[in-house]
C-alpha cells in the first residue's frame, strides 16, 4: 500500500481495536466471501420495450466464462458462474465444465427457463394444458441432469407462472400442479444437491403469481424436505417490505438457501447491487452475521451455507464494469456489517435502549471501510481498485472484436 494507505489502515486498525473488533476474524470472513455471478449478466439485456445491443458482448457460453473470469481475476470473489438453460445450452457439458475450470472458474447454480417458450405464455408447470405441464417438468429434469454433468449443487427455480385477470385460472389447481412438479423434480436430485425456490409478488402475472411471496416458497420447501430451501431476490418484494425480517425468519427456520442480489427503486429493477438502498444490504448482512453467533447449530449452519448470487440485468451500462461495481458494493456493506459490535448491541437490546441499539448498528454502517478493503486486496495480491484495474487492462477493447450484440464471428 502507499504511505497514505498504510497510515489510514493503522488508524482504522487502532479505532476498531478500541471498539473491541477482532480484525483477524473480519479479514478471514471477507476473504471467504464468494458471490456467484450470472452468465446472463454478461450478455445483452433491456426492458420490455427494447433489448440494447452493445459492442463486445459474449457470443456463446464460453465467452461468458471469459468475462466472468476477468471479474474474478480482479475481485477474487466470484469463482462460480450460474448458467441458464437453454441460454447456455451446449452439446457437451463436460467440455463446458472443463473450460470453466481452465479459466479458474466453476459452474454454480443451474437455472431452468420456463418463461420464454411460446407454450408457456399461459404458464409452465401450472398451465391448464397437461402436455405443457409435462414439457415444463421434463425441462426441470433436464436441468437436474445437466447439474450432474457440470458438478452443480444448486437448482435455482423461478416461475413466471401467473394470471392477468380474475377467473383466468383455477388458483387451487395451479397450486397443486406446482407442488407436483416440484416433488417430481426434488426426487431427481442427488443427495448433495439443493433446490432453491424463488418468489416474486408480480410480473409477468399482474393479477396473481403462483409463487408470490416467501411464505409460499417456504411452505413448498417445507413439504419437499431438507434439500429444498428459499431463494430471496432483493428486487422481488412490494415497496416497503422489510427484507431483513424475512431473512431473519428464514434463518431461524433453517430454510434460507440463497440470495439473488440486485437493487431496486420500484419493482424488479435489476440494477447494480447497493445502488439504491445500501443500508438495506447492510442490514441483511447484519441478520446473517448475527445468525453466525446463534446458539442453535441449525441456524449457524444455515447462515454459513447461503449461496450468494447476483441477478442483475443491467441494460444501459457496460456489463463487466457493472458486475465489478456490484461485487465491490457487496464487499463494502459486508465489511461494514462485520464491524458491528454484537456484545454492545445485545446489551442495548436487553436494556431496551432503543436509540443505543440503533446507534450500535449505525456506527458500523457509517465506518469508512476503504482502508480495510485495500489491505485485504493487497494481502491477496489483488488490485486495490478493481474498477480502475479493469479500465486500464484493455480487456474491453480486446473483446470489441466480438462485434455488436454478439453477432460477429
């Protein structure tokens, strides 16, 4: 580090020691934090009105892994890449797995696509047409088979199924069809696999969504068994929803399986993580880290085995820098949450000291963790500023040969 950085870290270290914070533990936690990036986050994306084509986006799954490897090289925090089928469909998944490993990555969650086929306009696993339901379940089973080929241990499920008008579908029958599909898929899982069930309160169904909230995901997972858990997407809630409360509840029930991190202002905006409400991200991490200290072994194990994933579909900004910014934003808020003095907070809570307890959290949130992050990156041989390192690397210029919209071969 520079002399300025050395002085800043020395002062930071002294301040945190005075607060009773174990910086060795904090650094260990930061190093161990891994965040899965999505293959689709490196390709063209847009809104309901327009997909914007950019220069240099990947033309195939292999180039998506190249871009993900660059993000991991600069951040050291995202060795796994989630794939989406059929967007990332290939003829040889062993070859795809080997390629990922050759660039220092592994394949993470497998995501079935049950919303882009014409047959799924009125639903997939909850469609009134039995043959379409069968087609959808067969695709889920196909994805389980792909998991076995690539070494993935997570099946990430989001269903666009829903209706737009009262009376359009029979809600109880649709609920039963959904559970039947989940049960058949669950039986196909290997013992080391888990099923993550996501929810979303609206869109594209505007009257009802078949898996509309965390309670529905939770109940479905409970019925299935220990390998089924809930996946929380930070953009999939109504305005004002207390996401960290949901996190706490699911942790206590041993059913919080994973996160899809992004940012939202109004709905499922899929913006860069932490760009709108970084305090919410901090408070989510507070609940998770507090669960690491729980006396209940099941709660601790749940907190320690959460699959952290990014699910952002940034439409106007460059793909790789947007992913780097999200990773850095997550690391920043995670670092702040690691600096919470839990003993002080517990004391304030037990004494019903309302403002004292709130201040214990706010104090950690307002700490500048830049010296800490610089120190950790330097100790790992990583660039101190991943974004600047990318901009100076020439990587964006090298991939320009791919052409616009991945069309140049």
